């Protein structure tokens, strides 16, 4: 009888998990999973129609960047800029691709030389982004998410 009582006490103290509710166990699993997710990375990058969705992650990013830079190049080649002095600099453009695939400019880095010589430069850059072809959003665990990007634009008057 004494052995049964000792065994019962042993089971009672080692089975504290029996007393937690299913909701608490579920919440604990969810919290653990949330700690393991890297929210700074996406599983799939935004894709233009000309990009193959079967590409690996690096290929998707490369296709996205190349299409974006081609669009900027085409847009900027349409303008005849008149420079008073030589300019050789990089301007960084921060933009957001939201969970619907729509692009919005967050910031265009300021550069006094460019603003003095090409006052409409920021407007041209913003309009160029809005003229991009349709785009599917980035995915994280199969769910469309917003993603932020920064691209350099090299301005060289030579």
C-alpha cells in the first residue's frame, strides 16, 4: 500500500503538464513558433509578370531588381537633363510593395546638387515607380505581406 501511495505521489508531481489546459498548450506552441519566425525576410519576393515564380529565392530577387532597374533606365532615358556642373553620385530610393502588390515611394534621398540642377528629379522617380507593370506581392508562409526595398540610382553627367 505504501508503494502505491509513493507511486501515486510521484506521478502527481511529475505530471504537472496534465493540469495545463489545451488553450495554454496551444498558446505556448504558437508563441514558440512566433519566436522562430524571421519577420525581416520573406519566403518569396514580389514578382513581375515576366519573372518565373518557380525560380529560387535569389533568382526571384534578381528578376525583381532587374525589371525595376530596366524601368528606371527607360524612364530616365526619356528625359534630356541639362547639367550646369558635373554630377557623379548615387541616390537611394526607399519604397514599399504592399500586400496587394501596389508600390509606394517612402523616401528619395536628398542631394543638393541634383535638386539644384534637376528640381523635378524626385517627381520623375516617383512617377516611374507608379508606371511599373503589375506585380504580385511578397509571400511569407504563403500569405501576401508588405516588403520594403532600397535601390540605388547612379546619376552621372559625364
